């Protein structure tokens, strides 16, 4: 646990792992610190950085920082590490029971704080951007569990259409339940292997929601890129919602409605194939 012998009168430092789930209720909030891609937030390099103008980051806040800025001082800790069970895009809300994560507290001198009071304080100071489930002290092995276990997810989306849809094609798309083949999306191709991945997907709901708009709810296997399933990503995903409908389709807003962890009741998908340890949309 503790490393060096502390000076007289000072408590030894220890590390601890706190498990919780976060709901993210504001778009534009990243899960972890969004370091500038040019200077990587480095203290010296960021000074003259043209990308972030010395800030070192591309957003003011993140879920990680909203938690850490209260938790780390309260525990007199050196550093916090955020281990999420996957992550959603910055513009995607995380609803339902929230996304499991472990906040690793490094070098805490004061670990015996009232975790429930701390959680309430974090929520209050976050001003509605995030909500947290009560913290539970866990073993470090839980990090591995959440990193390596994959879950189906339910998403909801507003879809903008490029033209009128034939009612029969809309009905067929609304009943889609099967396998799709998804080549690595262009937007992540620079950091992921360029592969074709089979994924299972079930449309739960698809209905008109105003002029040129559809409301979509969909259950997908881990690792499905939902925005690209909607648009087709220039035929890199087949079939796509756009190909099923026969009109250009674009995801306007996307929310994770639920991550189907083992404690969530209800049906699951049959995996389309052995899943690769890969990222989420
Ligand atoms: Zn920078």
C-alpha cells in the first residue's frame, strides 16, 4: 500500500479504487481530461502551443476532472486515474444507470473520508453536468473486469433524413434484427486497425418525429459504431439505416440509453462473431 516511510506526524500515503457509475447530462463533456493533441498538455510545450494557446486542454472540464477536483483535495491525494468501462463520444449523453468506472486515487494521505458526503458535493459542484452512483471501495482487479468485459448497449438517436421515405422501407428498417458488417469508420481509422467487423444490431423503435426526422432506438453489440450504422459511412457499414431506408440518413443527436451490464434485466443480442477487444463508438 504505502511506499516510503512518512515524516513524523504525517500519515502514510496509500492508493485506493472507488467504483461508481456516471450519468453524463451535458453534451461536449469528455469522459477524461481532453489533452491538446499538439502539445499533449506538457507544461513547457504548451506555453507557445498554437492549438490550445497555452491551456494544454481542448475542454475546460471532463467527468474525470469534475470528480477529481473535489476528491483529490479531500483525500490529500497526489493524483487520480479514471478507468471507464468504455467511453462515449464527447457529444453523446450517458443516461440510464450510467457508465461504470473506477476512480483510482494515488497517494492518498486521508483516505477515510465520508464517501457519500463527497459524492453529494461532487454532484452539487458539477451543476447538473454529471450524476454519480454511490462510491464503493473495490479491489484493483475490478479495473480489469470493467476493461475486459463487454456489454450490449441501447442507444437513442434523432436521425435527419435526406428525402421522403417509402412507408414499406421504413417498416422493414424498423423490424431490422440481424448482423451488420462494419469497416472501421473513417473518423477513427487513424487510431484503429482497418478491419471489417461483424456486429449484431436490433432496431427497438423507429418512427417519424417531425418533418424529415426519425426517432431511433437500437440495441447493439459492443463495439458497434452507431453514427456510422445510421449514415452507412459511404458504404463502409452494410446494411446501414440509410441503405435500408433508401435515403441519406444522418445522426443528429445520440444518447447511450443503457449499458446492459449483468445487473440490468431484459434480453440481450446474440453476438455476430467473436468480439475483438476494441473501442466503442
Ligand atoms: Zn496545445
